[in-house]
């Protein structure tokens, strides 16, 4: 599943970043890619509310 957590109006010179989520019962792995599919970052977190806040901070 691919989820775009934040969608801001593009500024000149900036490219879009898409965050893909592989969600499981005990962990979620997220990968950020640029507009042509290059991997920019990856993060695995647990499934608690605290972990979900970490995802928002990471993506923000």
C-alpha cells in the first residue's frame, strides 16, 4: 500500500516525495522515495500510538 502522509503545494525546485507503508500486526516499515522512485529513507517502527507519532515526526 502506498500512502502519501502529507501533500503540500509544490514549490519551484522541489520534487514530490511518496511514502510507502508495509503494515503488519507488530511493526510498520515505511520507505520514502522521490518522484522517479529513488529510495531516500526507510524506517521501521512498532504499532503503538507513540510509534505512530514517531512516523509523523519522521515524515514531517
